[in-house]
């Protein structure tokens, strides 16, 4: 496994603003993903962060709302744009070293509250 | 399409009791992987176990054990002699080959002292 650090760990934001969440891994990883966990709900995959190219988004998520960067094999950012109260969630960065087996390790999450 | 069902939304037990968390899955693939994760109140997801579809051996790790039965498409998780620190949300997840994880809705386990 690896140490996966997310910043911020929590934040309170105003409606209409944007916030960027950072994910830093202490070793190079093959795959990086961003998940959303709405209050009391399960995890939903937002997108796969691809190194050096555009992220691959899941159905229901778009780049304009959730722009993602991955400049190298250890770092990624997720921006939540033009936030509304419905965006209040835990956002989790996850990593994997194996494309085929799906085993994921998670950061501690970023808990966002939008007023 | 892959699907994971955790029918138990919440379970409460008294410390030292045994508890089993149920997980039923659906998949059309013959090769797939099953997982359990623990999410304590701090929010971080902790990986507990991965099983592949060709290995139906039950596994025991300390107080934790897992019962994988392909005949019933179930992958149940038992905690023996539960402790207060076991209180958390537990997620079962499924991954078909080269596809992303699909998580169940989770089971909130509360262990009372």
C-alpha cells in the first residue's frame, strides 16, 4: 500500500464558488480515481484521472463541473466547480497498481459542506 | 451489469457478540473480484480483503472471516467477539475484469459496550 494524502480534509464553501482538492501519493501508482460519497450513501466513481491526458468521466459527471488534472504518477487534483448544496459530500481519492484487479486504496477523504 | 446488494442497512450488537454482514452480488462474468472495506467515523476507507472468483476457500484473519459461496452469489463477512472499535460502515464491492469497483450501499455496524 501507500500513503495517500488529501487536502483539504474538510471545508465549508459558499454556493457558486469552486474548490480544488489535492491528492498526493508517496509512490508512483498506475491508476488514480476520484469518488464521491454523498451523506449516508455509498461511493460513486466520478472519473479516472489519466496521467498527461483528459480524465475519463463516468455517466452523470462532466468535465466542466469536475475538472481533473493528473500531471504525474503521484499527484492529482479534482475541482468542484460552481458549487451548490447538492455537492456537499466526501470526495475520495483512490489509487491502484493493477489495471485488471480493481483493488483500490483510499485517501482519508475531503469532506465538503456547501452553504 | 455488475451489482452489489447489502440488505442490512444497520446492525447493532453488544460487545463480544458475533455478527455477520451479508453481501449478495450479480455479475455476468466468470472472472471477477470481491472486496470488503471498512469506513470508520473518520471517513477513510480501509481495505480488508480481496477474493477472486476462482477461489472459494473461506478465509480467516484474526476475528474476521469471510464466506464466499458462488452458488448463492454471496460473500459474507463475520466478525467474531465484536469490539467497540469495530463500529463502522462496511462496504462490499465487486469488480469485473478491467472494470471499476461497484460498491454496495454499506452496512452501519454499531457495537455497544
